[in-house]
């Protein structure tokens, strides 16, 4: 049985194809259109997953959308009625769009799908999954667990903002819900907006900013914004928010509570902003830990699966794991809305079609390398067509040449194998660096990524060496768990360094791998496994043999505001538009100095702020 799942029309459109319970392919639309968080119908992503499977849409049994539009419209109407006459301006803007497009989303989907199969029968083949059911399915069904509690936390689906499910075998039942407007995801997004970052994109920045501050403002959250119960259930005081009826996330009462208007994106970050980020992160962690402790005690199941945008908060995930209420944790790598496409397919395959589920020794995501790959001859032809100058090396020669560059503290673009599904680059579409370099973190941020200097980078570490370098014993293949750098590799801070505030902390080396050690000694760990990414594993092994260090800096292959590169041409353009010094695409090796100067691009201002 072939099931095509699709997400989109809000943000992060994607497509995924499940065949007889196996994930064949999955990809986000942004990687093809080059528009970050593209919300358009995922036409190109669908074309790719069908091509990967070698089938047409006519051979697909069902297409499943990750949302139920009528339930979402019901929430919109009930919300405006509840707050009337407030919010008329927002209502007047939203309703025409819904009446013209979104309320008739089924017709729109059928029209688009008939581009692939003119005979597509929407009444028979098109199904709809509830948003949180899709998220929960994406977390449980590919997980390595026969039985698990499934926690989904995001902004909002149709009505639900937080749900708990119980998964057993092929069955998954949602047993608890918190409904809009009470949303941990929207609380995090509200502070993201207030701190001057873009909602649905800048939440990562807030998490990365938090360790520079102190959580001095948590009492303001607990006394005014959030009524938090012992089991983690909560309510938000809507007097301080504007997302129900307005055009912004927060209002003047919120401004008064936190001592001023929202920060403008071009304004400098102050200690106050850092302390607010730290306070928000502390509150988020407390909410999530109360929820998970309560669920572990109530259900007595040792395994936890997670999805939804809040599940991408890897700092909170690390604390859940270390808390120990659940013995094992598995987070869907595409935990945001893109992963809803995969979840919708699984929800239909197991839930609607009632097919059996087989649980293997590991998870079913195969390292999340589910996107396009390019054969060597195709790579050479496409690079030649865009004017690239390259040499072709064998596998050993390529890895040796890349290690030569890395140990000279150069930035290397690494484009290999299948593209990752989800927001993290995992050694398929990555920019790599030497973690031992004290300057690498700032260099990559300012000269390669063109983004804020405070943002941390992740370490890719050989799975067999992870516990020697980080305080973590488990697999972390998807860069979704934060752990501290192991004590033998830390550098103790002087009393003067401990007295530094805010961004002054950035330039203090804290370990033998300073480029991936955050200001609180933490790191967002990716374990690299020989069975899922043998070439990346071989590269890190060669770097270890040369240096004694089994770790590389790994950041996504893109600049600020750009989607991760999806094709050899994208990789070459990013290479020529940034200060990356070497590029490895398949077995093709490119040096910046060898390239035609006329092909240089200015990527610094090519994309809007993310």
C-alpha cells in the first residue's frame, strides 16, 4: 500500500511517501523553491517523492492532508465571537481569505493533485488527519518503541496546542488535550516576537540566547502570564497577548509588564533581552518537566515520544532525558509542521487502513536521510554547466583533502548522499569546521552564515566516542538533545571570566572544543553512525586519526535566511556567495581560489532576516 502525506498552506510545506509501512522519501518544499519555510502547496516535494519511488500519483492508494480545515475555521469563528468586538480588523482580513481559499481547501488540494493525475478522485483517495494526530503519528510510528507515551506541543493545530497520546503497536489514541488559546508554543513565539526575532523561525535564536542571561523574570511569567498546575497543565492570561484577535503576538499591557516595547530587529541585544530569554527557557522547561513527570507516574510506560514545534527545543529535551522520569526518549527529527506530512501518511496507513506495524532494532527514519541524492555523473554535469572548476577524487583522496583543509581552520561545504528531512543538517548538507579552533564559532557566524555572533554550533561526534566527550550515554542522531561537554575536556573559568555579563561571555574558551561549547558548557550533540551515514562517519574518523578529536563543527549548508541547499547548483552558489573555502560535492572537490572570479556572488544580503 502506498500512502502520500502532505503538509502545507500555513508554513513548512512538505511531502512524504510511505510504502507498505516503510518511509521511501520525504522532503520540504523550501529545498526546491529556495523560499525558507515555504507554505505553498508542495508540488515539487510531491514530484520528488513520487519519482524516488518510481510511481505516479495514479498508483498511490491514498493522499492524506495533515489538517482538518473545517475544524480550524470553527476555531477562528469561535475565537472572534468570544473576543468581539475586539479584533474586527484582524477578522476582516482573515475571513475573506478563508472564504475564498481555505474553507474550500479540499477543492484546492484536488485541483493541485490533478496536475499529477487528471483522473484523481478526491472523494475516494483524499483523506484528512487532525493536526496533532499527524504530529503524534510522526513521533510514535517511526520510533523504536512497541509502546510509548506520545507528547505533542506546538503553537496550535485545529484546537489542540498540547496533546498526550498512548501508542501500542499499530494503535495510537489521543487521551488528553489542552486547547487554544492556551499554548506553550504561542507563549514562546510571543517572546520571540517581543525580543525582535521572526515568529516560526527565530525561536532557535531565543533558545541560543538564553544561556547568556539569568532567569530573573520567571516570577513575572508565573504571576501574570501563565497559571501552571502541578501536573503541567496551564492557562495563559489573554489580557497580555494579541494573537487571538490582533495582528501581533503581544500588546501594550505585555509591554508594560516587561518594561518597554518590543525590540526592533536591528536594535542591539541587551542584558535585559538575554535575561528574558533565559526566563522564558526556564519556564518552558518547568512546564515540560511537570508534564512528563506526571505522565510517567500516571501511565507507568518507560518510553516517551515527542513531536510538535516545542519538541525542537533540544535544551528542554536534554533535561527530560536527564530527569529520568522516562527511561527512553525519541523525538521526531522533523518535529515541526513538515513532519506532519509523514505523520499523516502513517496515521492513514496504521489507523485508517489498519495495517500492522513492525518495530525494528532502531528507528524507521534511517538517519532522516530521506531527500534527493545525486549520482556522480549528474553532479559533474551540473557543476560543469554552472561554470564550476573541480577535480574528481576517489573516496580516500576526497576525505584526506577535506581533513587537510579542516585542520587549517578552513570552512568546508559538505554535500553528500541523500538530503536530510527536517530543520537540521546532519552531515548530508552541512558546513564543517574544526571544533578545536577558538575563532571558528565567530568566523562561521559572521563570515560564512552572516548571522548573529552569539548563535551556537553543534558538534558531530562519532557514536562510539560520544560519552568520552559529552555527558550523554545514548544515541542522539538528530541533534535534538543538549548535553554538557565532559569535565576532562572543560577549561575552568577564572574569577574575572565568571563576572562577565551577556555577550562578553562569548569569547571565553570553555573547553578543548570551544567552537561547539556554549557559554554554559552545553552542546547540541549529533552522534554519527556508520550504518546511516558511512561517508560522514569516515570523514570524522579520519579527522580523529589526524588530531585525536572525534568531533567536527556541523552547521547547515546555507546562509542566514536561505533554506538548506538542495542541489549541486545551490551548493555552488552558496559556496561562491560566502566565505566557505572548500566544497565537496560527491567526489568533486572545489577550491575557492580555483573558481572564476566573475562567478562570485554577494550572499550577505541576498536573503531576508530569518
